[in-house]
C-alpha cells in the first residue's frame, strides 16, 4: 500500500515539474539578432550575446532606415561599440514592428492573438492537466482502499 502511494506521488510531482525543466533548459541557448530572432549559440563567436550575422534593413520605414544608417556611420567611425550598435538597431526594429502591428490592428479593427508556433505551451498544459488527473485518480484509489 505504501509503495502505491509513493509511486503515485512521484509520478504526479515528476509530471508537474516537466514543463518547468523544459523551459529552463532552453532559456540560455542561442544568440540574439537585431531583428528579434534567436539563433544557435554557435553564431555568437565573440561571446557578447549577439549573433554575428548580417541583417537587411530595407523593409524599415525611411525614417528608421536613416536612423540605422546614422548608427552604422557612428559604429564604423568607432563612436559606438558593436554591442551598443546592435542594441540600438534592435530597438529600432522592435519599434518598427510594434508600429506596424498597431497600424494593422487599427485597419482590421480586430484583436490579433498570436499562437505558439510549435504548440509547446499547449503540450505543457496538457501534461500538467494529465498529472493532476493522475494525482486525483491515485488519491481516489488510496481513499477507497483505506
């Protein structure tokens, strides 16, 4: 009887911990890009947290494109470090993306809901629900036999 209780409790605790372990394992992997993507850590050859890859600013509005060009001139002349440049360009890309999304939302007059690409959040929720159900079932069995 005690072995059943121990097995059910271990199963429930392990199931509830799985999403937390998965999320933590992938938190520190990768290198940022100025466009907001995360690339494999191997793209960060100098260890500054930024991927050493190029980017295409041609899709930016003219005002933002001019800001990027001015920052590039400052970086090339030594007034900005590569990290400072990346952070400022990333902020420009982020702001342009947010502006584009707000314009799109205003045009559509609808709320945009972004779903997870891989469904990982849904799987994690399902695992937690399954763990809770198993725990409830196990408790039910234990109270029946007691």
